[in-house]
């Protein structure tokens, strides 16, 4: 095999792989791009039902209710201006607490309730998920990152 | 005082790094042996200095010196000693110091073991290594100084995030960094080769052991991180396609490709510029991983604190390192002439296929991970890429790669015989078919993809076994003859077989996760919960106190056919210093399956939520990773003497040329 033919083959193989990857990525992208919304977006925009989305906000105090069999939990997520109801069947993360920031991934049901597939709480008590910060900033309820006490030297 | 010494040592290391990145380079250009030799002594001194700085920080942690900001923010006097030490890298500043420590360790190792390298190449490699060190030392000193003092010192520290107080996680960062940073050596060799404009078989032989060592460490590091997520997060998942996981996985994928393409450079003198590019890309991805994880653009346990100055600095480092090396590549790579010509169906061809697929996999993971960040940066909508994206792009690309793993090593160099190879693999094919049929029968046609996955794992495993058996003529010669052949087979060949078998074991573990059984129930003491043939009986929940936490500990008796097989004690811990709860899962493993229990909340009426999983073959995921790394180590033990041979041969060549 000559050098030229070999190069042609390598280029073709590379292009083929690129095409395959592009096809795979595009087909997977079309179903799996998950857009981020704030509770206010959900109240004010008419969003498609059944599509996966992410919602960031704080768990509204005194809104968490567990079902009798302990398998599902319902709560409301707020950005200070608006709130949306969420139901979740599964295990809540350890750091899930009322008044704390959460990011919900799930779909809006016909009942206008978010059916959560995953609930993410922050791993560290000093840390605010960027999505939650964004939601609070958009609704004008942002109070800034809690500065760690005595962290900076003069 | 010791803290200030540590700070001083770090500044001194920065100065040495500046020297190391310039003088040897100038020396190599002017063929000045004295200047070139500066590289070795500065690299060793830099390691000693950074080690001193690191020891000073460890000292501050162990003695709970809360006048140091970093200690006050991340440690606590009641913390067990192990976590006082591992807490050093459980925060941004300390982990960056660990990063630089490992970088200087590798630089020092090149200087120490590099006696057989041609002096000019060694000087250039060490100079590039010095540049990376300079960048990161400057980063630490300017934006992330771990030795900052706090006046007045608080009475006690704020403690380490409890979720990080775990033996599995304690050693995950060092291994991960050994991998990430280990690729800096391949990078430095690649840049040095571009500056020299020469890549040959000897170069590949020098690069391969470093790449292999880094790859082994990264494999272990990723496996540890995944195992940690599995047993601490309490929902039994072991891989989430989380951007932070992807950040470590991308260098692994490209590093694996590099490992394979370097063989072609070594044995056949082909694929030179591609291998150089892979070396650059692998370390670039390690740097991007560091940026993703450390800049706070991602939500995760790794994002310690958000400081825009740090993100900007790392981004700048990225631009210089990646942009610079790729520009150099663009200018110099066309001059690298490939030697060996090969047919598409050949060992080289199979390795090219491996490289194409791994690189494409890495590219799709890269796209899925960075697309949301990119959109966000240009002011587009905020979105994320769901994990089904990764499964749908990754799996179709991995399947052909796995199919090729079995027959690639059976093909001859230059021109292979595909039909012959497939004929010799009939046993592997039959074994895979048997597994698929048994799987379909046993699960009643269960998830077909999972059954096929098991078959694929068997194909890779048996294929590797067949290849090895052929090499030692197992069954075709006397046993004594086979034994003699096995002993004389190069270690690298055993290593390859072992690593490929490890891959098969991991694939089997992943495929079998489709059959996991999950139950979430509220249980009262004395109640039974049936799960996958076992009966779980809740004996009671008791309050217990740990060194720096209190916990509710459930005691659960596991019965199988009326026989007691285990007592499991999942806990829900509460850390008062951080006001933070964590869960400690209980796992009972038979190595064929795990019983996995996590304790949830009390319902206030005497009942407790219990999450129980039965997970078949799940330990194999990590066992396979360990076997893969072991294969790498076996292969590494071979390289030592071959490096010597390469050096002697190369020296002979250069002497003849001069």
C-alpha cells in the first residue's frame, strides 16, 4: 500500500469516526439537553409538560410532607418571589433541609407539579449551588454568599 | 515558625523552578553541558523544598495550629489523627500544594532515574517540567497560599466536611493526582521532542513507563472515587457522569489511547505525530480537569470555595500551556516523518482503531461536559446535559472497541490475517455465546443489552486468555515447555493480558447492574423485609457516639434460608461541629453480589426508613479496575531493563552519528 493510499484511508477512517460521533451526539443531545428554570419561570412561562428540566431554589420552610408509607415526599421550592410544588419518590440526600438550596431535576406534570427524578443538595454547608444562586439573583432575593466567619486576615 | 519556613521553602521552590525552566533549555540549544546539568539539580532541590513546605502544612494540621487560616477553616481538634493528616488535601489550598508536590516528585524522579537519557533531551524535559511547576507554584503563592496566618487565632477550627472524613476518600486525591500529574512527564517528553524535532523508538521507550505509571495511578484513583461515591452517598450508584467524574475520566481515556499508540511508535516507528498530540492532549485534559474542579464552575463536593481570581489564573495557565504546546505542535509536527508502513488489517491497524474510538469517546464526553459551561459563558441559556446523553454516546463507541480488544493482539504487525485470528478465537466466541444463552435463559430474556454486555465481557476475557495460551503453546506443547515459555514471555505481554482481563471483569460488573433489586420501606424493630432471597430483620436502632459525631445505628440481621448470614449496621451520623448529617451504609459482599443498606430518617412513630439494594457483580467493577492497574504494574516491571537497553542502543547511535 502506498503512502498516499494509506493517508487517504486514515483520513477516511477519521472522518467516518467524526461523522459517527456527530450523529451520536446530535441524536443524544436532542433528548438530553436539560434546561434550567427558576420557580418564577415556571409560574410565568408556559413550559412544555413532560420534558426534563432543572429547577433551582430554596426548600420552602414548613412545606416538606412525607407520605404515609414513607416512599414519596412533597415540598415546595421557592426563589423568594414564586414557588412550585415538587414530589419525589426516592431517598433524599442527607443535606436536604428546609430553607436550604436544592437543585431538582425532573419533569413538569399535567398537575403542574414537578415530578423529580433527582434531588441534589449541596455537599458542604458553606457552599451554594450556582443554579440556586442564579435563581435567587434573578428573583432579586440574593443576599450574597455567607462569608466564613473570621476567614480573612486583615 | 515551621509554617513560615514552609512558606519560605515554597518561594524558594518558585525561584528554582524559574531557573529550571530556562537555563537547561538554553544549555540544550547551545550544547552547554553545565547549563543542561542545572536541570537535574534544580529538579531534585525543588522536590525537597516542596516536600518541606508540605511537611510544614501537615505539621500545622497535626498540631492543630489554628493560627493558620487554612487549618482553622478545615480542621478541628477533635478530629481523628488520620483525618487531620488527610484534611491537608481536603481543601483547595492544601490540594493544590499536593498537586505541586507530586509534580515536583515526578520532576525529581526524571532527574534521578534519567541517567540514561541523552543530556539534551533530559534538559529539555526537565525545563518543561520546571515551567509547569513555575506556573502552579505562582498560582499557589498568589491566589491560594496555605500558610496565611490568622490573628487572633480562634479557639478551635471549623472542621473538615464530614463527607470527606472517610478512609476511601482520604487516599483518592493522592492517587488521582499521581495520575493527572504523572501525565505531565509524557507532556514534557512530547514538548521536548517537538523542540528537538526528533521522535524515535527510543523516545517511545522512555515515555511509556511514565505514561504507564500515571495511567495505573489514575485508574486506581478513579476507581477509589467511584467506590467512595458508591458506599457513602447512600443510593448505591457508582458512576453519575458528573462533570467532576468526567474531568478525571477524559484524561484516562486519552491516556489509554496514548499508552497504546506509544507501542506503535516503539515497535514500528509509526504514528509519531499522533502520539505526540495524544501526550499533549492527555495532560491538557488533566489541566482542564483541575480547572473544572478547582475553579468552582461546577457544583460538587470538590468545589471548595468560589474565588474568581483563582478561576482566571488557572484559565490563563491553561491557555499558555495548551495553546503554547499545540502551537509548537502545529509548527514542528509536519517535520516528524513516520517510518513503518502497515496494512489496515494489522496490529497497528487495530491499535489505530483503538485510538480512534477512545479519542472519539473522550471527545463526546468532553462535549457533554463542557457544552453547558460554554453556553453559559457566551450568555446562552442555562442548561445541563443529562446522564442518558453519555450512555447513548459512550456505549455505542465502546462496543466496537471492546470487540477489537480480543482480536487486536492476535494480528501480526504490518499485515495481519483477520480470518485466521477469528478462527483462532472460536473458543472465545463460543464462550461468549454460552454466556449469552445462559443469561437469556436464567433471566427469562431479561434486559437484552445487559446479557449482551456479559457476553461481550466474556469475549474480551476469553479472547485475552486464548491469546496468552497461544503464546505459551498451552495444550499444544508439553506442560513443562509451556511453563518455560510463560516464564520467558516479556512481562509487558503478561501485563497486557492481565489488564485486558481486568477490563472484561469491569465490563461484566457494569452490565450486571441492570439486575439490581431496590426496596425502600419504613421498618419497625422486629419487622422483616424480603430482598432477593434474603430476609432482612431490623433488630433495633441505637444511639451511639463517635469521636466527633453522634449516630443512630440500626442493627439488621440478614437471613438466608433461615440461616443467619450477617449482621449489618448502617448508621446515620451527625457532626455537631459542621451541623451536618451523613449516612454510613452497611455493605455485605459475597464478591458475586452486594447487599447494600442505608438508613433513612425516623418517621417519629418508631419506624425508620430503610433503603435496601441487592447488587449483583457490583464489586467486579472495582476488582476489574484493580486488575487493570495490576496489569500496568506488571508491564512496568518489564520496562526497567528495556529502558536500559534502549539507552545503550541510542547512545551507540548518537556516538556513531557524531
